[in-house]
C-alpha cells in the first residue's frame, strides 16, 4: 500500500513538472505562431507588391516604351521617304538607310521576344513553385482534418462513457506521464527548430521587401524618362520641316 502511495506522489510531482514545461513551451509556441502568421502576412504583401511592380513595368512601362518605339520608326520612315534624291547613288543611300532602320527595329523586336520568352519561363517556374506550395498546404490540411476527426471521436467516446477514470491505475498513469515527458522532449526540439526557421525566413522576407521597394522606385523613375522621351518624339514629329515634307 505504501508503494502505491509513493508512486502516486511521484506521479503527482512528474505531472506538475510536465505541466510547467507545457506552460513554458506553449508560450514559446504561441510566440512562434504569431511570428509565423506575421511572416505569412508579409509574404502575401510582398507578392501583391511584386505583382504591382510586374504590372507597372511589363504592362505599363513596356507598352509605353513600345508605343514610343513605334512612333520613332514611323518618324524615321516618314523623313527618309520624303528625302529628295538625284541619281542612283543618292537613291541607294536613301533606300539603304530605310533598310538599316527596318533591320535595327526588327533586331530590337527579336531580342524583345526572346526576353519575353525568358521572362515567361521564369514565371512558369514560379507558377510551378506556387503549385508545389499549394500541394504542401493541401497535404497538411488533409492531416489536420484527420487529426480533428480522431479527436472528435475521442470526445464522443469520453462523453458516452467509453473512457472512465475508474480504470486508472498508478502504473498506467506512470506510463502516460513518462510518455508525455518524452513527447515534450521532442516538442522542445521541434519548437527550437521552428524558431531558427522563423529567423531564416524572416531575413529572406525582409531582403525581398527591400528589393521590391527599390524596384518600385526604379520603375517610377523609368516611367518619368519614358514620358520625357515621348515629349521629344512628339516635338520631332511637329517640327516645321517635317510638316513641310509630308505636306
């Protein structure tokens, strides 16, 4: 009888130790969870900012640049077409200049298409990574659904009297207490690993944020240059000597 009482007291001490460890680990785990949620939020913000930059530079700046390029070529061909020539030498000079302009602008278009394909390849790889990320989320969701199902069943079993305290013994309690302590050991390692991963990912997120903001600034500055170019292009097109040529 004395041995049983001693075992009960030992169990009580170990339960108290486990409870304290659980409290301390829960505090760290909740902090980790908060930091994880913050990182997820920042990544989503970064993604939206990247897409905004993408739209501004690819749909916005690129289209404006192309519009300027088309107008420059049109101006060039208009001026060359209206050049007055005398004899075959001058005529050949005029024709070769027109061919040269056509070739230069076609070279730019070919290189532009290659660049667009390279960008598309990068975006395709990014899409593949997003698919992988979504698959990982789906797999974890499946695990969580199964966890909830099992624990709901356990709750039902407890409610219906399938698990009763009357069946408890010091030995079975000791087994569970020891198992809990071992699981806490493993959980501590997992929580510490999580904290290291949080720091690593957070640093990468902040580095990306800095690059995104720098890109946004550069995109805006380039937009201003594009607009300045357009002003010069339009000014050339309205020069009096050009108007007299086409008139």
